[in-house]
């Protein structure tokens, strides 16, 4: 069920015009400008497809807690960024995605940097395209450098009609 790419997908497709060795760097700059706080935290965008988004966060001083691990708020930002970006890759141009609800359960102490992977099923992607409003629960897994899942997250995203017509 292939659909025409939305605005975010079209923007990322333009990266193909850049030399291969620069694409990842340029992609991160573009996305950090679109969502400035991700740049402040230092989130890296590794994989961006309509089905799967993978983002990383290094355990650097700017995101650490009092015990030297990644701060809980930074873990939330990482999971929110992954889920929001996969929704953003699928929402229609005439709609706006909004974080609606999330829960985060802390299970283990994180070791080193973190990776978040968010996915949408084909059915969820079709639902995002079929309606001008709704909500979807997005699967996300956060793992640390040791392969441990320090937190369990559940994110629900809504989408509503955009307040003004989408521009191409």
C-alpha cells in the first residue's frame, strides 16, 4: 500500500542530491532545525523510514543525571522523538501530529548512550492516511549500549486537521 510521500518524506528525499558521505550529517542538521530541542540534546537520527525510525543519544554531560547516566527527561525526549518522527513520516500534509499521552516505567539503570526505535504497522500507517483526525499508539523500544531496556515506554499520538492549508 504505497502512498505519495508527505512533506517530511519529500524533504528527506531531497537529501539524495547531496554527496553520499554528507547525507547523514545534512539530515541531522535539517531535522534539528525542524525540532530545535533535539539539537540541544544532541539526538542523532540514524534511520528514517515510514515504517521505522531509529534515533540515538550519547551519554554526554549535557543530558546526564546526578549519577552520571542519561537523565529521565532525556530518555523521554529520545522516545518521543522516535515516535513523533515515525508519525510525522506518515501523517497527511493537511494534518498536524500532537503528542497526546505517554507513560514511562523505569526498569534498570542505563549504561552509556541510548537508542530508541519506533515502528508503525501497515494498518497504523493506513489509518494515519485515511482520516483527518485520530490517534495511534506507537511502539517504541529504548535500549542502552549493553543491550538492556532501561525503560518501557508507551506513546499515544493524535493528529488533527492543520489550522491552515499545507504548503508544498
